């Protein structure tokens, strides 16, 4: 039996959250939300609850990129891990 932990980034070793997107891909997201004013628009994501078919029970979350409308600067968004990733010093 092993301890279940979030996956880590191959580049920097930080913990990440992996979520499916609404267009059949996966994205690595940061562990904490930040206000939209601190996250460049191309890195802003939201997690949307997706209920089970024919039920109101939430079975998973889907990552949706915030694009169509500008976020209020005070809104909380989940940044893509790529924005925060600082590779280890061993890499060139």
C-alpha cells in the first residue's frame, strides 16, 4: 500500500493537479487559486463541476480556459502550472 499524493512536475518537482479539459486534453494546474489580476490571461483556468449523467451528484471536475470574457481582476482563477514552473538548476 502506498500513500496517494498529487503528481509532481518533471521540470521543477512542484505538486500539480491534473484535470481533463473541455476539449479532450489534460492540463497541469497550480495547487492554489490566485486572483485574476496576478495571472496573465493565457494561463487562467476555472474548474467546473460536472454531474453524472441523469444525476445531480458531482463525479468530476473539468478545467475550462477563461477566454471569451475578461475576468474581473478580483475573481479567483486557477493558474496553469506552466506560469509558475521554475526548472531545477541542474537543467541548462
